[in-house]
């Protein structure tokens, strides 16, 4: 009898062990917001990759309009813009934080010398760039050893580049020795090269989009051979391929909208999947995430489909560190929507939402 009980317990234990699902890691998510409503600054959540749930909401830093945030590759610092016109007499600001045990400690803040900074980029070798939308310029700061901002940034002025258009610098990205800047008002991505720690116009000065396209954000393939630019004003994605001389040339432009959509819509954000097989873009107005498959050789795009964001005005979105979830920040509906992502097909399945006032930027710590 005792032997039977013993074997029964062993069998139960074995079944329990088999049925016990593997626990997946938790991740820290920081969220930048607009603070003209109920939001107070940067918020912090725990993201559960077992359930796709956002938990443990906390106010991480009180800041005016931290509409774009960026974490350093070594995870020691977080940077946030103040998308305002009155940080000082010249425009908005940017703050540097130390990241310690997932908490934010302010190091310092500086004026960007341009109004409404809306994006911040890091070089990985000691520089930070803010794109000042209303200022029509880019501020390039040198960073101290602890990640704090040095004073007297290099100013790259786009207002002088075209007398017939109004510059609106919207995003910058360091790629090797170069700095690429999307300027929505100039319908171009400008390219700069670093010479003696100053960024000057490169050999390919400008990657021009069609008139009225309004390039907003962009992303590169892992090998840097392909560049995908999402155009806010005409709701398109332009694909450019690098030639043997290092210059980029357009190979196609595709619409992000359903042909049956008749309202006004403005593109916002763009991201490749971790394996580079799929490209995602957000449509504010149509209120969708559009999904494209990327051709493995040409880099050209073919439509997979689109998914409703279950909200209004999807400004920014991100793919979680596991690659299995996609999260969308819906500015006007005050919610973050969470989707299960199929890594093989690229498709999205809505899971749940988390309420937050005016979320506009999502950045995972891990």
C-alpha cells in the first residue's frame, strides 16, 4: 500500500513538472508622455512576457513634455527631451539621468537652443543629438564620462538650407561616423560626417524625398545597406538602397494606407522586426499599424496587412526584447495597446491595454 502511494506521488510530481510552464523574464519599460493633461512626466512599468501585461506603474521622473526618451546601450543612462519652447530663452531642453537599479537620478539638464525638441539620439561614442522641430535645427552635445551633458553643443542649422521651405528637424541617428537627420519640412534626410569631432555635410549631402512627403522617422537594416523612411505627410514608406560608393538611392515608395481609407492620416513611427523580415509603421488617423514583409534580397516591401491600434493617434510603438510582443502608445486615447506578435508571419493579435495619459514614447531598459 505504501509503495502504491509512493509511486502515485512520483507520478503526480512528474505530471506537475511537465505541466509547469517555463517562466519568462520581466522587463522594465519607460514611457515618455505629454504633460498638458494628467501626466506628470516619465513613467515606469514592469512588462510580463508570460502574459503580455504591464504592471507596477510608477512615476519615474517629473518633467515637462518628455515626448522622446532614449536609453544608452550600456544601460547606465536615460535621456529625455523637454518638448517645449521655454526651457530657456532659446527653446526646449534635454535631461540626462543616471540609471541605478532601474531608478532615475537626474544628472543635469541643458537647453537645446531650438524650440520643441522631439527626438534624442546617441552615438555610442560620446555624443547626443536632439532634433528641434520648431527650431529647425539639431543640437549635438558631447557627453561626460558619467553620461551628463557638456555645455555648448554644436548647432546644425537647417533653416539656412532652403529659403522656400520651413525646416522641421524630426529625427537624427548616428550610423558609424555619420549622422542622418530627417527633416519633415525640407522633404529630405540630411547626411553629415564627423571630422575632428564636428559634424559637417557629407559626400552625399541630402537624400531627397518627393515634394510634400514629410520624412519623419527612419530605420536601417542591420547591415546598413537598406534605409526605410516613413513619410508623415503623404503616408508612405520610401526604401533606399546603398550603392557601391556608399550613397543611398531610392528603389521604391509604398503607401501605408488602405486604398479604401478616405480620411486624413499622418505617419509617425517605423521599426523593423528583430530578424529584419518584417517592417511596421504607425498611421495616425487611420489608426493602424501597417505590416510589410521585407524581401530577403532586394529589401523591397510586400503588404502583409494592418492592425487597428484600438485607440487614437499612435505616435510611437516598440517591439519588446523577446520579439514576441508589440506595444503602441496612443496619444489621444490615453492608452498603450499590447499585441502578441507572430515572429514567423509578422502578424499581430490584440491582447490588452493599459491606461495612461498622453503616452508618446516607449523604451525598454533590457
